[in-house]
């Protein structure tokens, strides 16, 4: 009979001999395997104290970026929402008022900007679609939460603080 792999072993139906009946050699063999693994590199991490290194192409939680003067870059054009295959992004646009030039870079800005992390598949299309370099995917992931609404990230969660907090990366602020 053809098999997909060569790992299948026929079942041994011979009656057990004396050593097999007392199980001692099997127990010693098992302990030997356990002992060997004591000196091998561990496959597990002591999360959250110890973080797993991510692949260079890992895409995690989003941030909304500011320009060098601290103004919000997002102009609420909606291209990220259109590009999103999971329909995870919603926003409401607003007009910049006189005197708000120090807050928003363009005449239009996102008064509300939300990403539903339960829908998001972290494909990065929103980042690619953005003409203003306003949205980036970072190297962190959404922490666990008991409530669905905890996975709806609003503008206050996504926008990077200004001025930047010393000794803290953008991803740690989320
Ligand atoms: S990463 Fe992909 S799925 Fe997630 S919000 Fe951006 S475009 Fe949508
Ligand atoms: S994040 Fe970029 S693509 Fe999305 S609405 Fe803002 S400016 Fe447009």
C-alpha cells in the first residue's frame, strides 16, 4: 500500500518478553530521553518577562504617525479603509479650523479613527495605501482582552504621543 510518508510502523504483536513485562528498560530509556532534553535549547519562553524574537517581516499593531512638528499626518482620505480587505478601519473626517495648524498637518483630519483588531489580518495593505506615511504596523501585538470592545483601537490608542517619551519605543506606548 502506498503511503504519504515512510514513517508508518507496523504494529508489533509478538508476546512481551521478561524485560518488556517488568517495564524497567522502557522506564530507563524514557528517563534518558528526559535527561537529554535538560541540556537542549528550550522551545518555550517565560512570557511576558521574556519576549519571543519576531521575524523581520512580522506585522503587528498599528500606530498613527505624526510629522516632525508633532502634527497628525492623517488627512482622513480613507484610502487605508478602502484598501483594507477585512473592513477593519472606520473613520470620520473633520475640517481643520483656524488656529489648529499646529495640531493637524492638512486641512482635513480624522476626528475619529478606529481599527477593529478582531477583524484585522495584519496584511499591511493600509500602510502601503497611505499617501501621507500616517499609518504603520509595529512589532507588537494586541494584548489579550476579556471584552470585544477592548479590541477596538481608537485614535487615542493609535496616535503616537508627542513629544516622544524618552527611552520608550512607539510600540511600547500602545
Ligand atoms: S493590516 Fe490589513 S486587515 Fe489590518 S487594518 Fe490594515 S489593511 Fe486592514
Ligand atoms: S491613515 Fe493614511 S490612508 Fe488612512 S485615512 Fe489617514 S492619510 Fe488616508
